[in-house]
C-alpha cells in the first residue's frame, strides 16, 4: 500500500504532461503558464517535504498518509471543474501540499520495517516504483485522454488516491517517533520562500531576459534566502535538515545524484511530451506509448543494481548509470521535426536503463549512510532531492525550451495579435496558423520548438554528466559499497546534537 500511495503522488508529477497540448488549446495558457501548471505541484511538494516529514514523524506517519491522500483526492476533484490557467496552477499547488505529506511516510515506513541486510532490496523496489510511476502515469493518462478531455487525468488521480486511502487504512500500521521535538517553523518558511523565489525567477526568465536585472536579482535573492536557511539550521537545536550530515560523502553523493538525475528526468518528460504531440502530431496515447521503452529499461536495471553493487561495488554501476543518462539525452537532443521514432528509441533505452542503474545506489547511499535513529531524516532528504530536482529541472529545461523557441522565431510581417500568440506557445502558434490558413507559420514554429528542445535536452545531459563527475569525486576514497560503516552512529552523533 505504501508503494501505491507513492505511485499516486509521483505519477501526478508527470501524468499531466500528456494533457498539456489540450490544456493549452482549451485554456489558452502560454508556455510560461504551462510550466507553472506542472511546476506548481513540484515546487510546493519540494518546499514542504521536510516540514511535512517532521509533522508525520511527530504525529504519526499513517495519519500523514491518510490526510495527504484525502486532500490529494479533494484537490483533484476541484481541478476537474476548472478552466482558467490561474485556477489550475493554484490547485496543482494544493496537490503539492498533499503529496508532501504522503511521500516521506512511504520510504521511512520501508526503511524502518526492513532489517539492514534486506533494506537495499526493499529500497530497490521503492526506487523502481518511484521511477516507473512517472512513465506509467503518462501511459494511463494517454489511455483516458483517448476518450475524454484533459480533466480525466485529474479523475484518475481521484481513483488512485481513494484506493490508496482504503488500503492504507486497512493495512498500514501507525508509527511515529517516540521523542516529540519542536517543529522548526522558521526553517520551513525559509525553504518555501527561497525555493519559491528561485524557481519563479528561472521560469519567468524568458519573459524578462536571462540577463535582466529582475531575473538575476531574483536568482540571487533566492540563493541568499536558502543560504540563510543553512545558517539557521546550523544553529537550531532540532533542525529540519542538519547541513552537517553532508560531511558524510556517500550521503552527499546520493543527495546530489538524485537531485540532478530527476532534474534531467522530469525536465525531459515536460519537453518531450509537447514535442511528440505538437511537433510530431501524435495523439496523447501514442505519445505515452512512445516513451514506454524508457520505463521498460528502467525497471529491470533498478532491480539489477543491487546485484551489481554487491559484485562490483556501488560506485561503478552508479557512475555508469549517470553516464548512460547523459548519453541518452545527448542522442535525444538530435530530434527535429523530421526525426524517425528510431532516434527517439535510441535515446530512451540508455536514459531509462541509466536512471534505474543510478537510482538504487543513490537512494541506498542516503539511507544506509545514516544510523537507524536518523532514517526518517534520510527518507525526507531522498524525497526532497527527487522533488527539488524535478522542480528545478522543469523550471530550467522549460525556460531553456521557451528561450530557444522564442529566439528562433521570425515573426516579421505578421499582424501583431498573431505574432504575440505565436510567441506565447507552440500550441497557440498552431491554432493561429490554422485559423489564418498559414501553414508556413506552423512549420516555422515547429522548427523553432525543435531548436528549443535541443537546448533543453543538452542542458539536462550536462546535469547528468556533472552528477557522474561529482559521484566519482565524492566516493573516490570511500568504500565501493554504500552500506553504512559499523560506527555510523558515532560519526553522525555530532550532527544530530546540532
């Protein structure tokens, strides 16, 4: 049941990507608004994870699961009746609040239930579900979109959440930390404000210009607030996240790797779904089926990762996985308006296999680097890394896509309303070209979108490559296995004391 709850909130991050073209056509959302419809969920999810994990540990993880799933279902019902981009953005943010309470309880339940010798195998199942749920969510959404509108994606959320609520109520026992610590409200507020300003500045950058004072000042302010969060956490007696934990190199490597992996992964999902439907002209179902080989490669490689780690040490398959992710995205960056499916497939296989191969050792490095009394912290950090990476990946890659698209457009000679519509999004350009019987505008907009796609995917490949180098550097003197050392409690006693 914990895996079903996990699949419910993870699939919601990716499943709506299939419906973006329909949402753009019906609500007239711009490319920037489309990015916010997706990223409002991820951003709030990431911002509240640490606070929600702390509240779940204090008042009960089962209560957090039930409450979060109920709110998730209610917010999804509300979204089915919305028709304005602003309302959709707000409701997606509400779903992010709900998901923040659900996800931390899933991994912490697993890591506190299984003994250490079985934990890596259990985590591999969790990682496989977490990774595959995004792609399987795309497939399920593609199926329902064949017979209904984009609102069906939210009804699918409702069904999954209701089933997960029933299963959690029946099968999942209550658990909580025996010691009731004071909640770090200021730390949570600094996280929300810092990440909010940073992601907002990145998403809005194509509107104002990457070199504009507004964009640069916003990014700088967001980083300053996050630096203030680090300083506050170093002084707080019961921090949401003690920065001193990152002195443990496997822990730091796992956190950085998960963040950059999902930066590339969810950013890729955001841009490629629009490419498949708007440029290639695929239906929602065909677009979802087109990326299914990625999931097919990801699941077995995630299950194989523990065996490879036991045979060769975690470092080697981990780095190979990250290199495969980068290679897959480089191949995918060659896509253009006339590319065959074989080129797409050639990039999807290494991308999926690499994600599965790198996810398990990275997740295990986070949880196994900490003693049993800090497993709730490890679970929260792993979840935060995934969602923060996803939020930043969607923000940065969508911004790169938008910037590349706008820079490649040549709208001279077009009436101002049509030119403005074409600049706002590819969907709007296609509508304008159809209404004015101007196929040249559609072809030009498709070419411009492909240019933006190339830039976005190369950005994702760079993130994966940086992650591979960082993991190799951080683990160069560590044991090849990510299992915790016998004296892990002693080494991490100081960080817990704050």
